[in-house]
C-alpha cells in the first residue's frame, strides 16, 4: 500500500490539483536522467527532471499476478539526455526507472507510483517508445539451467571457454559498399568461411558509430566478397571506409560446437534429448523402433 503524504492527499480530495508526472532513469553505468510532463523543470530526489522532452506514459493495468500489462513511455530524442546513439548502443537497456506523481507547486509533495525497468525500445525518427516492465517481471525470467538440446552457454564465456581473442575467431575490416541501411560489402574478411560470423558481434572501430556494437544477422560470400547483414540499422549513417572488428557466432548446436570449434567437451546442452518430431510422432506398422524395446533400438 502506498503511503501518500497527508497534504498531498488533502489536495487530491479537494478535486483541484496541480499534478505532474516525473520519471527518473538510472542506467547500469551510473548515468541518472530525469524527465517530466510538466512545462518546467522539477527537482525530485535530488534529480532535475527536465521538461520539454515530450515524455508521456500510457495507462498501466496491474493484474493479480503483479505483472504490468501494456505500460509504455514515449518521448523525443535529445542529444544531451536520451540520444539515438545511446539507445542503439544499448546504454538504456534494462535501466531502472521510477515513476512519481508530484505536486508541481510544491515538489516535496510526491508519491512513488511505479518502479521497474525499461524493456524493448523502439525508435521512429526523432521519437522513441519504451516498454516499462514491473519488478515482478524478474520472477518470470528463466534462471538456472534448462534441459535443452541446444547449448546454454554464450560463445566465449566462462562455461564455453572458446577464446574469441584468437585470430581464427576474430577479424578486422572496413566497409567497401552499402546495400540498404543494414547490409555491408566489406574487405578484410576474405580468409574466413561464409557463415562464421553469423550470430556474432560487430563493433565499430571508426566512423560515426565508433564504439557501438551490434549482432550480425548473416555472413555470406557474394562474388568472392564478404557481405554482412546486421539485425538493424545503426544510429548513425555507415560510410565507406568505416572500420570494424567482428567475432565469430554460434548457433548453439552440438554439431557446430564439435565440428567448427572443436569444443564438444564444453558443450552445455543435452543433444541426446528427443526433439519435437519425436514427441508428436506415432507408430507406423512395419517400421523399426516400435517393438516395445528401448528408444535406442528393439532388442
């Protein structure tokens, strides 16, 4: 139950209010940003909540399972507060956010109405919309290990142990040409087999996007030249000559772990688990494997 200051409650009961909403965003790198839908700046919790950002929130319905249904915030991108480059670089991913109801005539009269984290962020021109996830959302996330046929580790992490610093899994290059906004013809990767960098990471080392990283959707060879397709457009235009560093990707299948990386001893999945085709299968008269014996074969 929320504790509403008595003075604020009295103003709410009067029917004549001077209310505004404020949001405080705390990034994992320590950055703190404040926004308000009021027409002037307000200071909340020692954070200046800036006006003029176009911040607004949708209605949020709280269900009995404590999750928040359909809550979103939207606003305008601003270079000094919430820039397109910061969003593309993931600096606001899973940032903590607080929503406050404030009496703008006396900002000390306020109540915390919601606390959560930013979810999916969508950009449209110079505006953005972000999903607001309640703290109960953490309870629905997977934790621990799952029994799956695919690997539960990430390529190069402490459980996988593949050394992505090795030159055979890492390449440098530059952009030779662009096809649309997210497909690049590149130089410097001629010695790598097609598909090695599919699912891998590309980090820009020069150009307008220097320092930003993105996942690679597809790595292929076209007319003898490497092409990389990115999952989404970068925050800034990509130019010919922009440099990058790429690391290999993995589809988390046992065959890839064994044949490409020679790392089957560290595979963190259960490849012998029957797949969905086995679950929905049914016996066919005359075919082997249905004599009442073990799955490995009839005795």
